[in-house]
C-alpha cells in the first residue's frame, strides 16, 4: 500500500488559517517552526514529522486528513478534503461543523 502526504491540502489549510497574519506571528503561535519552514510548506514542500504534527495540532486537524492512500485515492481524498475544509472553517459554529462531519461520515460509509 503506497501512501503520500497531500502537501497541497496542508499548504492550503495553513494559508487559510493564517489569513492576513505574518509568518513570524504564526511561527510564534505554533512554536518550534520557523517562518522560513512555514514558507516552504506553504509552497508545497513536505515537512519533517515533528513539524507536521505541530502543524496538525495548530490546524486542529487529524494527521490522517493529509494522508493519501493510493489504493483508494478517490474516496479517501474527496472525503478528506471536505473534512479538512470544514475543520478549518472559522465562520460556522462548532456544533454545526460537528453535525456536518457526522453527515459526511454517514454519506461515505453508505457508498
């Protein structure tokens, strides 16, 4: 089973959560990740494991959201994208996001 990291999704979610904040501010917020490293990741470079885990904690997103299993790319990739974007959304109330996540799980489980 071949797996890879969806670095485009990771980069997009970091940019989305960062918004108008500078890389230095985000670096301080995350802790232990330099602005230069953040810049490289936002350009699609793959982070080391420790940095990846710190970023996932900061994004409040499970690490497996960014893992692509090439044996079933379409199903897992689509569901992972939807879930990742919902988890990154800061406009919807948490209860609404949780309800939508449950609906998505049900929809993909029934497929």
